[in-house]
């Protein structure tokens, strides 16, 4: 086969690498969501659209 054997993971990451990536992904998503919510609140206070 090939030089790189997959250990059952489609991404090729080990379990610890996948957990580290997941932790970074969740933190980034949470930060993005908080910034988006703040932007929506500020925009609503500036010019209500409802």
C-alpha cells in the first residue's frame, strides 16, 4: 500500500491532534459568535430593523 497507513481516521490526525484541533475550532467558533452577536446588538441600537 502507501507509506502512510491511516489509523482509521479520514483526516489522518491522531486522537490527541484531533482533540487539540477541536478545542481550537470550538474556541474560534465561540469567539466569532460572540463578535457577531455584539455587532447585531450594536446595529439594532443604531438602526432597528424590526
